[in-house]
C-alpha cells in the first residue's frame, strides 16, 4: 500500500502536524468557515480522519461571511507536557488566538488573545521557555525594498498570556528581498535550531526554505540548497503547483516527512479545490533536510512508512439524512452562526432566509485589521456546505421551499464571496421558478487590489417555471464542465441548461485563499426573514 497525495483532499491549506506516541495529528486553516481549524488523526500518515475542531463555540470565534479569505490563518499545532496547543491568527479580528486541550478531539479552551502575529508558531526551548515566531510581513510598517529580518520571535508568558520583551528578528528569507517570507516553524535537532519558512507568495512561486543557528535568537544561516521544496520552476501545465507552507513530522521508527500545501490544477490552470494537504518523505544529508529525495518534487504516491500498518477509517456516508442532533463533521457554515441561520428537526436541515446574500450587490471586500483588535459581529450566511474533494463529483438535495419576493434557496458551488454557481428556487414576476445562476467578478477581488475597479456579473443561465414546493436538485461535474438537473423526484431529473464551464471558480481567477464548497443555502438577499427552506437529505459522491 502507498501514501496517495493529496492526503487530505479539498480545501485544507497550511497544514501543521505532530506525533504523540503512535498517533499523528494535523490541523489546517479554516479562514471564515465555522467550526474553525479542523483537526485530523492518523496512524499511518496515509489515512486522515477528521476528529473535531479547535474552535467550536460560535460566540468565541469572531468571523463573518464578508471576506471569506479572512478569519483563521495558518495554525500551528503542538503538544507539550500533556497538553495540545493551537496558535492561529484571526485576520477578521486582528488578533492571535491560542487554545489548549488535553484531548485533540476536544473540548478546547476559550481562546487566549494576543496582539497579532502573522502565521504564528509555538516553540519550547530546553529550559521550558515558550516562544512565538511569526512573520513581520503584515501588521508591521516597513519601507520597500526592505532588507532587514522579516521573520521574528517573541517570548510568551503562558501564565499571563502576554509577550515579554521585544520581537527579535531572525531571518530575511533565502532570496534577496524575498517576497512574503512567512509560515515559520522552529525545531531543534542535534544542537541546531532550524527555522523552516515559506516565501514567494502562496500561488505559483510558493517555496519552502530553511536556515539554522546554534542559538535560538540567531544569527541564522540559510541553506545553500534552498529552496528545499518548490514547483515554481515547473510549467503551469504540471498537475501539482504552489507547493509551500510546510511542517515536519517523524515516525516512531525515525523516518521524517514533510506536510505542506499544494494545489491540483485541471481543465487548464484552474485550482477550484484551492490548497490541499500533501506529504513527502525527507532525509537528512550534511545537517540539512532533503525533501522527496528520489525526484526533488512532490509525487502522487510514496511508499508507506516502515513499521506502520495501514489504518483506513470509515468515510462519511454519501447521503446525510440529517437525523442527528448536530451537523456531521464534514459540514461548515460561512461565518459563526450566532444569528440562528440553521436548525435540525424532524430529520431535516432547515435554513432561514437571513439577510446575508448568496451574491453581494457589489463585490465583497476583505476588511483586514492589521495588528489592531476591533469588534467583529460574528454572524453567518445561511449556507451549510462541505468541501469539494474531487474533480468529478455529483451532489444532490431534496428541498422544500415557498419563496417570497427576493428570497432564494437551493444548491450552490461556492468559491468565495465573489464566485458561485447555483441552482435555486425563487420568484420571477410573482411566479415560482427553478433557475441556474452564475455569479462572478474580475480577478483578485479579495487580495488587496482595493484601488482597482471591480465589476460583478450575475447571469441567469436557465429559468424553468415550477409549480411545486419541493424539488430534487442535482449538480454533477466532469472536470470543469458543470451540469444542472432538477425534477420532482430522483427518477425524473432533467437537464436545465447546457454544461457550464467552472474554471472561474479557481482561486487564481477570483482571488482569495480558500477552495470550493458545495452545499445548501437560503437567503433573503438583503432582508431578514423567518421563512425557511427544508432539506430532507444531501448526497455527495466523488469519482
């Protein structure tokens, strides 16, 4: 049996991993989705089962649906003296959060809040003192060009939950005036302190680099072989791109691996599923790590680690009938659902037509708050979705809804605030219809291009009169070709329009840092309503 990449498919960026005995745990970014920071467990490095979230109380997670690519950035997961730790930046609130637990399945503590450090790392030195390393790239005014250290470290008082002293600059990155040095992790091995970072930006030119020092506070010497992992030299037609943002992990037998994010492209240079979690073996030569030593690039498969037996887990059922008291772990809302946008009852999922629109009247702008905490009103869009994990998939729901003027409900593929494809029930001229809608904007609306003119475009691709309250809605894909069907039941589905190319749902086109979700929604599109859409079941099948 082999390890197959990606080890955690679908939107799962910025992985951080640990081993505790014979168990491996891994955390990834969640941005503005709730619950926050998914936690995965494995016994073999090949099969990773979701076991919970580090942030599961909506009142304690300040995220909102405007600006999906804010929220919880780049967690570090660590284990120290019987306690699991997660430290993460909340870009929506301009703060760094730390939560702890004695069981990675939870419960996790309420967040301890610190001044913002971008992409924070936790490291305990041999004397027991705790340090937070982070990027000085955001939240710290800098001239340009800037040639001073842009990765720095604070000492953290974990009793008072405050930094002590000033940040000490450690490294500028491997390239002269490098772009976006970030995602630091500090390790100690054989008397050396190793500083692993990413640079080059999180798109095609992403890379992992490393430096070392005999002292925690430096000076750090960069490796002559940097970068130790990148696909920046490969063409855009290569099927795996944007490798970076890495963490290390070892096995009980002493083998080393690196987990990192990367994206799979398909149907052109399109990355609909966003950044996923990959893995590669590591060896050490002359005091430095060598990643994927056979080829020097991320491969689709690798041999299983020595001494680890395959431990697959039972995946979620293809169909969720919503019979439980809580949503299953694969489900997320967009924003913290403090505003009561969903409920489970009578073996149904009910979504309320809250004011938050499924498509903004104008392109959504990120509200980044660098280094300064401002109150955020946690709230959610009435959207319950799961990650798209396959290039070819089918998703279907049975929905009952009586729309009022301006209200819509249905099934959507959502990339970010500014890009979606959906099949929905609505009123047109006072008559109920089923229609296929496409909402898109120009490139990089969420990546800081605030001075640019951004135009939104919504297109109705098909509209079918519909007299019943209920309908079965289905979206299925063949690569980038998306097909939309509807019917009174599963046996009477019929196409609503020609196939729709979904390449615009890639982050390289519409901007942001997330990947596509597919799920159910209901919206008052600007007006609050108590009207609800009821969903009997949801089915997802990947090929």
